[in-house]
């Protein structure tokens, strides 16, 4: 049975992860993010990456396998970016959340509108794995940020941290899924920044509000 028929061959026969695989997974991620997933075939991936389909099937068993491994790679890269932001010294809770928002907005900006739908419908297992890991990380990071902001006097002392983190997570889910606002209605990057300001203004102390306005004016001016 030929790999071209998208029929899996034994995973034990796959080539080990190497520099070529890193280039393949990076390239496939860019292709899926730009064009969507359902419309892209394995032939398309191989052609756009300048490799043969035979070479591609040395590393993956089928398209579903490729999608799953691309998502795993992309999520690991995304979490590394977030951890790098959180490890920066001399920044407060609002600065940290601003930097994370910058990363997330850039990540979402170039994502094809059909990616979420394609994943949920045609690659449900990979989609569920991604959502579970992403939601766990967002809830943890937001809870940490809220507790830090309270300690720094930037967020209100009366905040219910688990509740606010859950609300933030639900809002992110709705935006990611295109249920909060249809993708064609607003620019995704602009929408993400408005959600950031809406969120911080709802939880900030007077000190935090002053810092937020100074931060936004310095970084964005008219935003």
C-alpha cells in the first residue's frame, strides 16, 4: 500500500528526528497556518518544501500523523516563547501580560481562519490534545500573573484568582474558536489587544491603571 494513499505504515519504520525533520515540521506548520489544513495535501507539503513525498513519508505515517506532530512542535515552541517572557527580570505583572499578549497576537495574526475548524472536524484527536495542553498552560500562567499583580499592588486585592483565570480562559477559547466574534468582523490582532485592555482595566488597582495607560501610550500611542 503506497504512502501516497495516506495509509499508515509502521511508526517503527520512521526515520529518527534530525535537522531535516526540524525543517519539515517548521515548514509544514507555516503552510498549514497560511492555507488551512483540509485544503493542503501531502503532495502540496512536499512540493512547497522542495522534497519528495517519499522523503516526507520517511518521517510521518500519514497526514493525520503530520498534523499531530506539527501541533505538538508548534505548542512546544509557543510555550518556550511564553516561558522566556515570564523569565525576564525587572518587569511587573502588567508588563509580563503585555509581553505575552504580544506573542499571542503575533501567533494568531497569520493563522488562516479555517485552521480551528479543520482541526476540530478532521483531526479531532490532535485538536483535543492541543486544547487540553493550551488551556492548562493558560490557566496556570494567568493564575500566577494575577497573584503576582496582587502582591505588587497593581491588581485589586479582592480578586478571586481562580474565577478571574477561568473567565479569561473562557474568553480566549471563544476568540480562538471564532465564537466570540466572527473572524471576518475584526482584525484578530486588534481584537486581542482590546481584550487585553478590557481584562487589565477590570482587575487593576489605581496604580495598575496608571501603569497600563503609560505602557499603552509608550508602546502603541494611538491604541
